C-alpha cells in the first residue's frame, strides 16, 4: 500500500494508506451506514463525484463479482474505510475490491479513523475533500481543492448515462439458482438513464414491465410519439448523481412529458426532477441520507419500512400543494414519497430496489405496474 494524504475543506489534514487506484482526486465526502453491499455502493452511479466513508469497519471480505455490479463501472471518486480485507473468501468472488477499484480508477483509502470522519460530517455537513498518493504538502493540497469545481457545479449525468438505447433483458436475481431471472412482461416503459441502477431495471421487469433504457438527453418528442402510437405505456425517471437544480435540459424534458400526461414513476433524482419540473425546487440536506437502515413510514398503511437511501437533496414541504405525501422519513420527517394530484405520476426518494437489501419497499414497483 502507498501513503495517501487527505485534506478537507474545513482544514483537516490526515494521512492514511491507499489501495486500488493511485493519483489525485477531488470530490464531496459523505458517509454510508450500510452493513453490507459495498460493491453495489461503489458501482452505484449516484455516487459519482463523491468519496464514500463506510461506517462498517471491515470492507472487502467477500471480494467482488460481475453479477453484483449495479452499473457498467464505478463512478465514485474514492472510498474511505477503517480496515481493508485483501484476502476475501466467497465462492462467487472473481476479483478483490482493490482490483475492481484499480480497474475503474477509483481510490481506496484505509487505516484511518472512519468514526471520527463520520462524526465530523454529521456535525459539520458533507464537505469537499482532496486525496492524493502523489502530493503530500498541505498548502499544495489546499490550493488544488480551492481551485477545483464543487460537485454542485458539475453535470455528472453526462458521464454516467448510457450513450445508446437498449432493452433490459434480466429480471430479479434468483438466489436458489444463482442467476438473474427471465422477464415476463405485459407493459412497456421508457426509462431515462440519469445513472440508473441495474437492480431498478430488474425490479421493473419483475413487476411485468419491459424496459427500454434511453440516454438522458433523449428528446421528449420521441417518447411522446411512442406513447401516442401505443409503443410504450409510461416513463421511468432514474436515480443519478449531483445537484438536480443544474439539470436544465432534463427539467424541460420532464415538463414536456408531464404536459403529455404520460404515466410516470421516479426514484431518487427522478423523484427530485418531478418536483422541480412542477416548480418546487429541491434543497440540500446537511449530510444527506446514505445507508441501508433508514425507517420510512408508509402514510397509506401506517406501517414502517426499513429502506436503503442515497441522496443529498430533498423536495420541499411546499410540494404538498400539488401532491399527496405517501412516505415519510422517520429520522428527520422529510418527504420520501409522493403521489401527484390529478396526474398519473408517483415517486419515491428512497430505493425500493435495494440490493442486497432491505426489500420491504419492493412492492412499489408493483404499484407502478398497476398504475400503468
């Protein structure tokens, strides 16, 4: 392992050990409280532009494999962990976490007090940082960080979205057979890829929906034409990275789709885009919601669901002027789900497709299928 130096925008300087890719990277530091699923987190495109601090101390134990990839690569800037395990043991393992990170140019940082970093982010909020295996001078790192664009100034959607249209051909993973299922579908939707996760597509097809994934800049006119011709029954707006308020083109596309009264479902950034398109701008949370253990109340049934979450931005309370709140976060009472009044439009902020889990919110995909 090589020495790596970290400098945070609040002036904190730390030294640690690196694994995976080497070099210098700048990004926003957040923390994730999930106990499992580190490969799914690393390969979730919504983490583009961020360093992820894991509160789970032991990471790397089961290695990585192609089936557990949530996308075609890894887009986060780096991961920060307490103890890296480079001798994984699992019969599904195909490579170590270090090998996966190196393959996609992602930095791994270990032998560091992740509890202290998490407490700092909890108290002071998510913040920009720089990590380098090449530069160890504090003033040089400080200047590079100050000169670098902030995450809210960068359109990471352009980097993570597909460049070509395709039809998703897998369904929910069958753990008894260790393979993905074959979809049986009766409805069709077009999914806008803002950084879509593989398991969202699997859950959509498991609910009986054939999914055609399209690039983020696909003109709304193409989708509206397909809808009017009976070639699709609705639209899905995916998760994705960064600040949704800078996505002017995606906002216009969403507004055009809403005007055409096409049934729509959004998750995470898609949920935020629907609010913005209706004229209700998002705001940034102090340190965001990142983890696999967040309680959410279903306002329809009164039940509490444990959910997976990954977002730094939230829709405002004022959106209730035009939408009914279907789900509420029990940590901070923020909005987690909406059903728009007099429109065939629904959305959730959390991740009902959570892989490896929890699975308590997976029924939401069935509700979208029924709406179609």
